[in-house]
C-alpha cells in the first residue's frame, strides 16, 4: 500500500516549477562560463581573503536596508559593496563562489526551505559571475 494524500500522515509532495529549474540552471551556466574563461586572477588565490569575503557576503544579508516612500517600500542589501571589494581582491570566478557561499551560510542559519535557498544562492552566484566577467572585460586595458 503506497502513501497518497488521503493516507493519514502522508507528506504531500511539492513539485518544482520548471521555470525555477531553468533559472537555477541558467545562473549556474553563467558561473560555469565565467570559470571556463578563467578571467585571469591578478594574483594567486588566498584562502583567508576568500573566507573573509564569504563571511562578509553572509553578514550583509542579515542587514537589510529599508526605504519608505509614502505608499511604497523597497528593501535591499549591501552585497554590491562587498562584491566590488571581492572583484578587486579575489579576481577570477572567486567572487561568485564567495557570494554563493556567503548566501548559503545566511540561508543555513535562517533555516530557509531548500528550494528557496537553492534558487537564491544560484541567483547570487550568477549575478556575481556576470559582474566578474564584465569587470574583467573592462578592466584589462586600464592600470
């Protein structure tokens, strides 16, 4: 006898929307492309800096900034500030991995549902990887 929704104690199965799967895959593809381009880190990789930026990414997610405009409200975090520092100090695809690990740490501490955490971690990693690609492409000619 299999478990169905009518069976007492059965846990209903949650389906994952195909759109979510596609967006997660697209963000991870951006990270993979950034890694394949290798983006040429300016100096050798340093674990203490990576861990520091990962913790910084995780910390700023706990400090949301809220703006109120009469009937409208906007909430944002300061991850872009940490991202700029990571782009200059880590180089390559490492800022994306630091952003993803910091975001994952945040969601682990908050005990966020797995699918929501996976989506947001992939989104943060994809955005940081795209920023790293643009940063590397525009910063090569300048000193």
